[in-house]
């Protein structure tokens, strides 16, 4: 076990875990932030997507020892009241069905819009590739991203 100092959603946190513990389990089990979901465990589905200094990463395969001094943002830290333009657009376009993948989808979309405030359909498809939605709401996801982009830009 080792003690790690993390900044999660703007708050300094300390955890005592094995260095190879995936960030996902640190967030969920040690910091009680359940919004980040476990999907596949091999960084292929995107359900566990969080931001590391604004870049989308898969928390299920990122050892906590690799976080260093980078800032971690989870779905809980995207906005205080769930009023981020992406979260609002998700509701407006009725994106969630089962909802399981949605935190990862939103976090990946937020990273895209942080880098590219006016993405094309192709850029959205490329950026969101790898975030799997078993309910198949991909067209609504794209529409929600475009709506949020129009509100951000």
C-alpha cells in the first residue's frame, strides 16, 4: 500500500492503496464517486471515462500511481448542479436509455468540446469512437453534442 495525493473535482484527496489500483476503483470505492462506471475493464467501452488534466482517459486501466499531480475530473465534477451544456443537451435529446454508459459518453464529449468547440459530424464520430452504447443512442448523442457545442460557442 502507498499513500497517493490526488486532486479530484478540484478537491485534494488522499488515498492509501496499492500503486497498481485502477483509478476507477479509487474513485468508486475509496472516494465514493460512483458516477464513473465499470464496463469492460480493458479500456474498450468508455464507461469509465474521466478527465486527466482535461484529456479523456479510461479510469479502469489507469493505475493510480500514474496520475501524479494531474487533476482528475469525474462526471460529478463536470458541473455542480448537473447544468453543464452537455448534461442539459443529453436531457433535451432524450439520450439516456439504460443510462449506464452516459457518464463516460458525456465526459468524452466534454473533452472533445474543450479541444474543438465546433466539431464536424466526422470529428464527433472519430472522438466518440470507442464509447459504446448498448442501447444504440448514437444519433441522439451526436445531436446532443452539436446542441451543446452551439451553446458553448
